[in-house]
C-alpha cells in the first residue's frame, strides 16, 4: 500500500492577504447580522461587475440591467422554492447565501481551491442545520433546502456533488463524497410523479461514497462502509461492507473490519 497524503500549498503571500481581508469582511457582516440579501448582492456584483455596485442601473443598456439584476437573489427563483413542503421562512433565511455559494462557484474565483474551500466553510454554518469542524467542499456542490443538512467533523465533499436534503441528510464524521455523486432524500411514486415521499438519508462515520455513485432516499450507509463507483445504493449498506453495482450489493468486507462485520444473517423459511 502506498500512502499519498495531499501536499500542503499556499498562494503567494500578497494574494493570501487579499483573500484573508475579503473573507474577514464578509464573515464580519454575517456575524453582525447584516442584511443577507444585500451581502449577496454586493458580493456578487463586486465579483462579476467590479465598480457597478453603486451605479444607477437605469443608465445601463437593458441586457446589462438584466445581468446586474441576477446578482440580487431577490430577483431569481431556485428549484427548491417550488417544492410544496418548503419552509418558506427558513429557506428565505438561506436563499441569498445559497445563491452566493452557487454564483461564487461559477465565477473566476470558484476554482481556486485555497479560497473556495474557505469561502464555502464560512457560509456553511449559516446554511446547514449543523456543521462540524474542518468542513471542506469543492466547487459545484449543490443542496436543496440546506436547512435539512447535518454535517459532522472533517467531512470532505468533492466536485459536482448533489445533496438533495428535502427529507434530510446526515453526514457523519470523516465522511468523504467523491466527484459527481448524488445523495437523495426524496422519491417519486412510479404511478404519479407528484406523489412524493421524503425520507431521511444517513451516511454514518468514516463512509466513502465514491465517483458517480448514487444513494437513494431513506438509505442508511453504515459506518466505515463504501459505495463503489457508479453504484446505486437502494437499500441500507452494512457497516464495513463494500457495495457495488446497480442495485448496489455487498461484494466484500474491509480487511480491517471488526469480527462482527463478517457475520451473516440467516433467514429461516416459514412453516
């Protein structure tokens, strides 16, 4: 086995000081309880259209006015707002921060790992129900409501991950979710797509959800288990087991698992 820990990196000292100052400015505004809609509008305008945050939009061409209007979350709608079960008050508390997160990622700043992971970590406590220490999210991670997310310590979420928390998602400590994975907490009836069932999904401590894998609503992925690349977990995953395929099934137990992880359950026939 070859261990390859990540290399420690830092930007140029002058850039690092700029990042520190900018993040501190936004964090101070959030901590003071400043208007989140205005924080969003000002921050995104400064990123996309430097120098225009105080300009009278009526002096600009129509297309430019429309583009500038997108910097204000009050002027846009997000898909989760259309869901019947949305808690409008709780969602609106988070909407400007969700929009700021998404638009930051789409900007030139979003791919900067040093800055981006810090920016998202700063917003997470104001969006999630709970978030632990050292949370790290890479770019293009999206949520539904945000307020149904519970995240433990040392969680890492890689690029282009969808966390649909309509019914609630819990991520335990040291969970790792790889690129392009999807975790759901709602499902539709095969008879009527408007018949929606919300079911909490739980990813326990030390789980790895690997590349392009999907975990369906109501699933519990047991501690130290793994859902393999492209797998679709439709049922609970036993602790320490590696599940692969569609639907995902256990193919092995981790070699460092405790003895109880190797036990099988025998179902006796009726009669």
